[in-house]
């Protein structure tokens, strides 16, 4: 039986059709997959993985990476953005990736798939738009469409919105963001000082009924002088600008304060001593065979 998802629960507070957001997500996918060590965990038997689903796939970066690396697999990506789904489908057609398809679908509603449709379900960075109350509902849906012996993997970040830096302005914006997420009901933290998302992943998966839950932690170094510094400077600049109306809505900053912090942040990221790490955790578990 499909999970019953409240019609108005959840909110995509960044415009899903934004070209800037789609471009940011494409680059973010590239960075994440590279630093995650590949598209799948190293310790699972890929011979049993035939049908793969990517939740909130954006413009399809991870799904197409799977299709390129494993052309015999059938890969489906779903997202709420018409622009992202159209772009992903066009790119897959251009590259002749016949094993990947993209569908318009909202993860806050029952997923339009029959029971036992997939062997691996992937979800990365949903916490930014997923209310804490909705995680069990979504995972119930995932369990419904997952085959016995299949896997669900969740990958989320921690320590604010951008990791940990030595930039005072960035850390202030991080706090503004985590406080807004707390007020909006998206944070498991008791005080909104962080998200408390990564410690919850094991419990969420176990409570959903998955077994053999394990995790893999990794970090992206985007300090000045590193490969990812300029990429993150641009990504983070776009991201916080897109998020600023959300901050204003929940009263964690004003436009005047934000504009001043944004300019200060831009300067601090170019300083010779700027250091930064973005921490993430992947947790995954297996649906019992019986």
C-alpha cells in the first residue's frame, strides 16, 4: 500500500525551475560523485543491481554517471523540475544513453512505481527541503518500491550549509541558514546550531526496516589553492543568493545584514589563508530478503 503523504507537507524554497539552480546542481553532482569514490558503495554486489532509482535527481548528473559506467542497468531519475528533467533527457539522448530515463515526480507524493521495482534507490542532499516529519514517510515509500535484497542509500552533509571554514562571514551565513532550517522544521538539531542530519541517517534507515546499515564518511577540501576552491566559490555564491529569501522569510537575517555578509564572504574566500572542508556521510542498508 502506498504511503499517504500530506498534500502540503514540505516546501521547495529554491525555485525548482531556476536555470542558476540547475547549473549549480550539475556541478555539485560532479564534485560529489568524484569525492564519494564512484556511483556505488564498494562493498555491494553489483551483479544483483538491475534497476536503479535516483530521487530528486535534478539535471541527472548521478543517474547519467551510473548509465555511463553500467550500461546494462536500467536507471530512472525523478525530480519536480520540468527544466531539469527536460535537460537530463536531452543530454541522455545526445549521448545515446538508452538505459536511463527521467520522469517528472514529486517526492512529497506517493511515488508512481509498482511495488518491488528497484534494486538500488539513491538520494543525495534532500535535507535542505525535507521536513523531519517526512523522512519516515518517504522511506516507507522507498521500501514499498524496493525489491527484497535491494539497497537504499542516503547522502547528507553536516556542519552548516557549507561545511567548516575559517571565514567569519561564511560561518555567520551558515548559522543564519541552519537557524532558518530549524524554524522551518527541516533540522533534527535541538538548537539549530547545525542540522544534526548525519547522525540521524542510521536511525532513519533502521527504523524503515533496513538491515546491515553501514556508512562511509568523506569530505571535500575547497581551501584556497585546491582544485575545488573556485568551483565552490561560485557554487556557494549562487546558493546563498538563491536561499536569501528563505532566510528573510524566517527572520534569521535582514537584507541589509545579508548583503554586507555576502560581500565580506566573497573577499574572505580569496584570502591566502582561507581553509574549508565540506563534510558528508553516506549511509546505506539492505531490505531483508524474507
